[in-house]
C-alpha cells in the first residue's frame, strides 16, 4: 500500500493506471483448473502499471517484502514469477522484481522517467 501511496504523490496521473493482480492463494486441483480457465496465471506479477512510457506498454512489478531472500522452498514459485516477467517483456512490457518499498519505488521512478529498469 505504501508503494501505491507514494505513486499517488510522485505521479498522480500514473497512480490512476495501476492495478493489483489478485492471483495468489491456495486452491484444490479442481479449483486451480477453474481459476486457470478464468485467467489465473501462476507467477503473474503483483502490480501492473498500465502506463506506456514511450519504450514499453506498461510495467509488471513483482513486490517482495523487505529483507526477502530466495530459499529452496520459494524456488519454484519464484521461477514462475520470472517466467511470467520474461513473457511480458517478449510482448512489449517491462517487468521487474522489487524488494521492499525502496526497491519498488526505484523501479517505478526509473520506468516513469524512461531510464533503464
């Protein structure tokens, strides 16, 4: 939420074009199949900034908590997230993983200011 609040102060027009992707949660096998049929994408990023910057159509941002570390138990899910970002990049979007508030804000600033992410 702090990242979204920051965006509303730093760049109010872009803040109206960011959406939270509710894509996580535990499901049964049957529930997972239905969710996929309804648009669930395992590994989809947490936020989509639907704000073209002249270079990309928008920014997919995976948000990790402060101090996040990749562990063996997180490996498969994180690889799905990286694969999703790779797919989005292949179709004209930018994507990245931000760790903590500062990491996410840094990515958003660079994206909005059209510098390398």
